[in-house]
């Protein structure tokens, strides 16, 4: 009887550990969520990537921020979304030419987008302060120009 009880406890402990492991992995694979009870806001960066010399749109450029990673479309446009505390923030983005010589070769660029004293729209009057967007244009230097 004692062996049966010990065996049952071991099996039930393994089952509980398995269930908790699955739950942990499912939460680890989601977007970062601001902790409950913390004010939050959405910062949007609407941008376009163009050639410095010809001022033409550059498609298939990778833009990476801490919370998002996107590629420019055929018109060189992109949208980065960043959730953060509703105050002045600086968002570092990295711009990378990943398609090789297909659309020309361009230098990589690291830059910081600043939202100073933001005024948010569409907040819910509670924990969500709303959103703000900024339009930017980034000019990349061609590698061939050196």
C-alpha cells in the first residue's frame, strides 16, 4: 500500500511539472506584456527608407527595435510598434540591408527615435494612456558611393 501511494505521488508530481512546463513555454512565446496595474502607452513609428543620393524608396530593408522587427514594403515604408510607460522615451532602431545587391547595397544604420513630452490619443482614462505616432524618413548611403 505504501509503495502504491509513493508511486501515485511521483506520477502526479511529474504530471504537475509537465503541465507547469507547458504553461511556462506558452507564456514565454508571447509579446511582452506590461505588468498589471502599470500605466502603458503605444508608440508608433511610421517610416520610410530612401536612398540618400537618388531619394528613391528602398524595399526589403530590415528594421529592428527592442520589441519589434519589420521589413520595408515595396514603397520603402514600415511601421514599428513599441509598448512602454507613458512618458518621454527613446527607441533605438537598427536598419539593415539584408537582400544583398538585389536593390543595391546600403550601409547599416543605428539611430534613436525620441518621443519627448508625448501627448497621447485614444486612452481609456485608466491604465492605458493611448497612443502616439511619429513619421520619419531615413536616408541610407549606398555602399557603391565610397
